[in-house]
C-alpha cells in the first residue's frame, strides 16, 4: 500500500474553517473537518504526495483571515503504508444496540438469538451504528415500537440506510428513505437488498421534505440523523409532514446544541417528548404539542439558530411585553395587528425574517387583547 501525507490545520471560526476546507479540497484526495470546540475546527487533508508548501501556507492564513477567523496552527506529516480497508473494518466490530445487532461483511459469526441483524459496512455514506447519534436513534426506535404502532415511516438523510433497515425489520412497515447525496442512495439500496428488505425500503434522492413524493403524505414516524443546523432550518417542513399523533426522532447534535434544534421546532408546535444522551450526543424524540398545529413563532431567532457557537440572546428588556418579563414574537402583534405576528410560522423565508423575540404567555396574550379592546372602545367614545 502507498504512503499517505496528512495536512493538519487548526482553524478558529466556522466560516474560516469552511474556507480552508474548500481551498484544500481542490488540492487533496480527501478532506475532513471536525468541530473540536464551539469556536475551533480541525481540518485534515490527505494526499499521496506532499501537499504543504510556503505558498499554500500563506493562502490558508489569508483565507482564514478573510473569513473572520485565524489559522491557529498547521503542519504536515507522512503516514506509514497500511491496508486502510482492513484497518477500517477492524475498527468496526459487531455492535449490540438494544435488540439490534449491527455487523460488517468481515464478521463471520452468527447473529445472536433474539437479535435483529443489520449488515452494514462503513462506506461513503454516514451510518454504521458505531456513532452515538446512530445508537441513540436505534434505542429510541426500539422504545417507540414498544409503546405504539406506526404505519407511515420517513427517513430524512438516510445515509447507509441503517435506520430505514432497522425500522423495516422491527416494525414490518414500508419506509420512504431520502437523501440529497446520490452516492448515499446507491449505498442505501445495496444495504436494503443485502438485509432482505428491498421490498420495504424505498430509497430516493430528494431535497428533504419538499420532494414531490414526500409531500403526498403525512408520517407518524420521522427519522432524521443529520446535523443540528439542517434540523433547525427544516423545522417548519417537519411540522407539516408529521401526523397529529406522530413522533420524530432527531439526532446528529451535541448536548449543548439542543436549544438550536428545540427552539424552532417549539415555534412550529413540535415539542420534546424525551431524549437519549450517549457520550455527549443527543437524540431528541419529538411530538406535536397537544391541541396545536402551529404557533406564532420560535423562542429564538433563526439568525441565532444558524450561529450555533454563540449562546442564545435573552429577550430585550426595553421591548418586553407590558407586565411580563418576556417579549412578544413581533411588536406589531402587540400594537393591534395579530395577523402580522403569525405569518412567518408557515414559511421558511418569512420565518427567517422574524424578529426573534419571545412569544407572550397565554395570560399576557389575554391581557393584551383586553387592552386593545379597551383602547378601541375609548376611541369610539371620544369620537
């Protein structure tokens, strides 16, 4: 096997890390990025020949600074020749997660009695069962299956298809699996056939919930193991596709990222049912708030949701609702135009333009309505 060269760059700032990633992606055979802290990223680039020189070092520092960050440190090292495929397979031994037994093609043993076997190899798509987020989804799926039955299932960001396969084998129901990456769909179809559920799992290249086929139905179980920011942005779409008594299993986020995901879903009437936390990674099981379809808005602005590294701002005291410590979703609502305060709850573009102030509690909404009616009555008397 040929030797590999690895370039390591420690970058401060998410935008700067993204710019460094793009620059290295044009020059390397493979590039990966890891968020080590909320403000710092480690970018790794691999190539079969040396990559770093004085010119590239200057370019890395320049693009990091141009995007509001800094290049903390960087360097390059040679990795000894190895059989990477064999090493990778050995790093994924068979894994027992609840009733599920996840194993790769290198496993020559039997599936334990009473376990549900899932054959999945590490590939170009995400999802081998080893990551805490995938394990959290499998455990949540098993718990939900014990509590109730599900009939329409959707897997957004299916990756290798591990969650779709698990749901199909556990629930014996058809699953619609979607991913934006055509390579992931190819892997998911292969894995579904390998696990004997080709007839139950329909894998489809699709841009999330807005796909033509996905929009035809509402689903009583939605699985989505992706990342915190995409989950937050797709909250309104999920709310439209989730059946009234449905459940959504959301994962791919760290414990400190929970508010980033919970806030926009709460604004769309989707609230937390329970969570599973494994090694600092959270899996959130969500449900529709009883008696509500959509609410006025989120308890945090989408601008803050997109900037996961910063803490959420508290509501401004100057714009607080009279008599409460909370601020309204929009000041126009308090000034007598309630419709303007609701519009953005039903559309992503309007939702992004929301002021992001906290919605008033029920008692203060009643007080506001009374104040508006009282003011209107006084105007009529003066006329």
